[in-house]
């Protein structure tokens, strides 16, 4: 009986080794991805890495409350698979636009994940009226030089909106001395964060008692940062061709009114829909431009769309 048990144990180890080798060799490819889709779904408890940080400011994970809150966001965002996979796809398209602007202003690269949780990297509108990838309110946008009206809304211009976000974050960092608190203030406002710090007699985000949204805010950012940087670790399988791509464009300067963007688009070999996809800040089918301001309209380079 003992011999049989030993033999079975050896067979089991060989089978397990074979499975492990298969798992390593069976990375996503055109030939095996469909097989993995149907046979590779499991749910696991996650290990919270002990070296998590935001903008090089460490999370105090030795605090059990902080550990549980971080664990929650890792679980929620790992197992909300459809949303996370869309973030992988969209980040490949939009991070190359955001990253150099953050770097130019000296804002840590980690803030690109703030845009991920604010909007899912889409031009959405919040119930409060914040718009665009960076969810900028009308007053904040205008205070920072954006044109916002029924004809043009530059909160939908990703490059200009990222510039405004950088200005806000730099002011917040100067005020609080912490990138973590600067990020929290993007959600709760600088005055709101200052008021809570003072009333509760603490000096950092992780010691604050906050409402549900702001209380989860930094943990959601760090969770998305961790997952998007380690797809295989969290069970996400995709090929490079599965990701959305940044479409090359060139800028056309316009300093006059445009009476008809349908005809304007045709002049560049595209249709109105394509023009709007690349210039969502143009809110109507014409451009008033009574002030003769210079705008830059993005036109996709030849070959990236079929002819209309």
C-alpha cells in the first residue's frame, strides 16, 4: 500500500509539473488564445504587494485598515474584468498623449492613473457637470484659460485638459507638500482637504476619515496602477494587436470661422464623424470664431481610415 501511495504521489508531481510547464508555454497567441478563453478562468484571493506607492509616497500597509482598503480595490478592479481589459486597451492609445505633458510640467507619471479612474479614459460628463478625461468643472477650466461655450468646449481637448490638470496638481502639491494629498484634492477640492486635515488634527491622507468617494480615491488609483503594470500577475491575457492604437495626426491651424465642418472634412479626405472623433472639443457643425482665435484641428494621416 505504501508503495502504491508513493507511486501515485510521483505520478501526481509529474502531472502537476506538466501543467505548470504548459501554463508557462501557453502564453496568449493567435493559436491558443481561444482555448484559454474557455478553459482558464479562476478566482483567487490576492496578495497585496508590500511595496505599493503613489508618486513614490509609500502606502502605510502595516496599518490593517489601509491594507483592507487596498485589498478591496485590487479585488474589485481585478475581477471587474471587462472594465480592466478596456483600461489596458485605452491606456495604450491615450497614455502616449498624456505622459509627455505630465513630464513637461514635472508632475509624476502616476497621475495618468488618476485620469483612468476619473473618466475611464473617455470624454464623459459627471452629474455635477465635470467633463472630459480629467473631469474639469466649467469654472476651473475657464480660470485656467480654456474656452467653454456651446460652440467650443476645450475640456474635451485631451492635450489642453491635461495641461489644466497639471496646473491644478502643481498648486495642490505646493499647498500640501504631498502628491498623495494633491491627488485627493483633485477629488475633494483643496479647500475641502484643508478643512478636513485641520478639523481632524492630522497631516496626511491615510489618517483622514473621509466620505466613500474620496476615501477610496487613492486606493483606486494605486490599484489601477498595479494592475495595468502587471497584467499577467492579475490574470489578463492579450496580444499587442488587441490594444487600441494612437492614430497619427497632424494639426491644421484655423484662425477664421468655419461655416460647415462637413465640407471642411471632405477637403482633407475624411468625413464629419472622423473629424469629430479627433476633435471632440468642436461642439457644433461650424466654428464661430468671431475673435479670430487660432485653433489647431487634428486631422488623421492618410491610410488610417477608409475613404468616406
